[in-house]
C-alpha cells in the first residue's frame, strides 16, 4: 500500500479505477462511501458485532478511518464528530436506540473471527 495526500494507505491495484482522472476517481469513491454510510444508517438492525464477524469492519471502523483521513490531511475532526458523521447522530444516542446486548452466539462467532486490532 502506498500513501498519498489524497488517499492515505490505499491500494494502487484498483484495476479500471487506476486509469481515471484523480478527481473523477475521488468523486466516485466519495459517492460509494456516502452510499455505504447511508445504507448502514438505514440498517440499524445490523449490529456492529455482526459486521465485524462477517466483514471484519463495522461502523466504528469507518468512523476511525474517517478520522485517520482527516488527521492525515490536517482537517480538524474529533472522534465524536467522525462517529456522528457515520452514525447520523451522536454515538451514545445510536447505542441507546439501536444497539442490543450481544448474544452468546454472537460473542462466540466474534471471538472466532476477530482480527481487528
């Protein structure tokens, strides 16, 4: 992976996207990010532990990556602000409204697959 100012820690091997004008590529990637965030905001039934177990990332990961990108480019963004950007509301509000206690089965599945550090 290489690090560039507009794309920290990105993989250079993105096939057809490599040939695009950098501004067009950034616009497409931004649109995909916004659509993913909107989708996760709508799917409040999908718990973060399930996302982590199945996909290896969750809403918190996205908010951390957003904060990392902001930090890398000198954009001031707090952890709370990055979480609110992903969750669509303050994190504590989302947790109170949508997060359920993980079941023993969810905890066991997470323990088997969790590699997030």
